[in-house]
C-alpha cells in the first residue's frame, strides 16, 4: 500500500457509491465527506459490530445517546477551552490574525495557479495536439513547481504532527509568505488556537449563550454518569458506551476520511476502583486489539504505540495503530483517564459525583479507562485492507473489495441469468426467504460477467445466479467473491451459509467475552 493506492481508493469510493465529497456542486468543502448508499451500509455494519460487542456481549456495559450540545461549562471542566488548540499567527504591521496552516495552504494554492498558467500557455501553443497529462509529467517548469509543493506539504505535515510551532514559523519565513493586507513578512511567533466550533443558543445577541459543538463524545458520558449508574443499578466495574458525531476545526485535515472536521466516534468509558487502572488498561488494550483481529485483518497491520507524552487527564495512554496507505497511524486510543473528568465536573457543578462501594463500604470518585475509536477511520482501515486490483489468468483485471463478509454492504446479490422465461420472477420469490434476515441486492442489468465484477467492486461476498436449470431442479449457482469459484447448491445450503458466514452473530461469537 502506498499513497497512490489511497488515490485509487478515493476514486473507487466515489465511483461505487461509498463516499462522496460533500457539497460537490459548490466545489466541495475541505475535509467534509458524505457517505453514499454502499458506504452508509458498511458504516452502519461497523457501528453495529462495535455496539453489540460492547453492550450486548458485556453484561456490565450500558449504552447512551447524549446530545451534541452540552452546557458550555462542560468544556471548561474537561480542559478543552484551555488546552484544545491550533496555531495562529499575527502580522505585526496590519495587526491581522491568520491561521498559520491556512497561510501555507494558500501559498500552495498560488503555486497550483502557476501550474495552471503554464498549462494554459501550452494549450494555446499546441492547440488540438495538446496532451495535458503528458505535459504535466514532462514540463521541467511544472515538475519543479510540483516538487516544491510536495516539499512544502511534507514539511508542514511533519511540523504539525510533531507539534513544532517554531518549524511552522520557519516555513512561513522560508516561503516569504506576505500578509495580504500589509504586504510584509513581519510575523509574530505561531501560537495555539482552540479547535472547538462555536455557535450560539438563543435568538437575541444579548441573551444568547455561546455553545460548542462537542469535540469528543466522552463528555456526554461523564455528564450522565450519576443518572446512568442509578437507573441501570450498575456496580463498579461497569462501562457506558456511545457512538456519535464529534467536530474539530482540524489544521492538517487531509488524507481523505482519516482526519475530518465532522466525524463519528465510538467511545466507552469504563468506571473502576481507584488503583485498579493498570490492570483494566492492559485488559482493554488486549480486548480492543482482539476486536480488530476478529474481522480477519492480518495482525502485521496493527501495532500498539504507548504514549510517552501524556495528556493532562491521563496516567497512561496507548494507540492501536493501523498500517494506512500513508503509514502506521492512530486508529483507536485507549486512555487511563484517572478521576480527572468526574472530579472536574464535580468541582465546577458543585454536585457530588461519587460512587458508594458496598464492598469497601465507602464513597469514592471512580477512575476511568476509556476506549475511543473513530468510525470513519475504521471505515478507511477496512477499505485499505480489502481493496485490491487483481490481474486474472486471461490478463484482464478486476477491482475487488474483500470486506469481512458479515460487514459487507450487501451479503448476497441475486442475479437472474436472463430478464425473461420466468427467471426474474423465480429470483424475486427466492429473495423473499432472505431479505428479512440480511441486506441483499437484486441485479438484472448487463451480462452476468459484468454483474459479477460490479458486486466484486462493492464487496458482495456471494452472487446467486438463477438459470433455466433452477426452474427444473431448484439448484442455483453460488459464486464466491474472493476465489471466484462457482458451484450449484440448493436453498437449504444457502441458509446454512447465511447462518455460518453472513450474519453478524457469526462474527460476534468468536469474540472472547
Ligand atoms: N475521548 C478521547 C478522544 O477523543 P482522540 O485520540 O482525540 O481521543 C479518538 O480521538 C479517536 O477519534 C481517534 O483514535 C480517531 O480514530 C478518531 N478521530 C480523532 N480526530 C479525528 C478526525 N479529525 N477525523 C476522524 N477521526 C478522528
């Protein structure tokens, strides 16, 4: 896997209805994406796999669905108002303030415009003989600009990823980026700016209240801790799980759906006795990696990354990293968050947030081990792992998505060989035996080979072809997406495949709970 394969995944995702760039007719919106039909089905299946593995398989984990808006004091207590920041820079002459990353991105945009000018000039010169692709690959001037764009991008990403604001300022100086107002390069140092999106609650300016779009779902769990513990009569250790949207005004928002400004998290806070966090932290690290491996991705695609530099609330933190096309990157975080959040909310709200331990016969503030995974990042991990362009024996190629069968958008595709002779009617009758159990698809357009390719490309595990022999002996052809092998079976055999390989329960059963 390399960066080139990310480009292929992005275009495949659009062509086959997984992911569309948001607001595309208005030139799109940076780092915001929409899920199309197949993408929504896959995303729902991943969420269901996570949700059931948490709240269905564990007697001591309950679920909630808290609101996106929370009282603004939430984010003061959690530390997000003070410490959830991005880099800002001021021009000393114009006194105007800019985002350092945006200044660099605009500089890159100017370089792209220079490339466009070169292209326009060449197009005029060569007229109908002009080949844009060939020109951009061979023109020394265009190649020089492209290479400097690559260089700037890699310096910028590395500076931000290493949180090195001095390098960001150095890059702005090196590129001689000028303030559009004063026209000078007289810049301050780069400072941090808050990543939370602000909005207002209320109609009039005077009475309205500043609100934030939540940057993590976890705080909704902390704020509901007392209500959930009482109503569900949970005893420590117990967990609260939720999935939902989170919003961050990210600086380095790129690499497709890896880092977005609106994304979905699946988080679980596990409330425990103070002092037992080391043990539970190790247990959840293992349990979460097992959850990933259970869907059949090779274990060489994952690694743990223990944090040396800890956030203000944590006494231990570890990422489960996945080998994306752009290298090993964080997929999920497991954090030992101590009693920081509950204690901060207790202090700011003035409400007692404690647990009475009937065994120890005393009150205490529970400690928390959190597991936090981005649903969109998990989606990208699955696309990365399953997308292949295979060369077949006859020299042709096929795009195939070997998505874990139980998570695939459609589990079966029913294909009448011809659109006549009663084959579509028979197929639709057969489908009725399956459509209440799993998501299936019906496809009668084009030759059978093309239909197989279409379903390979969206990851349908099995295609069922109904032909004239089916009308005589009730057998039909089942074709395997991965091996492309075909055999004739009867409906009872297909029902067994459904139970053993396609229903989510067959995946959940293998988790060691
Ligand atoms: N409650 C803890 C928390 O939010 P985090 O490491 O900031 O921790 C957890 O985020 C997970 O959320 C990450 O491991 C990643 O999968 C996902 N995530 C974070 N920022 C994201 C973004 N901008 N776009 C997509 N996913 C993101």
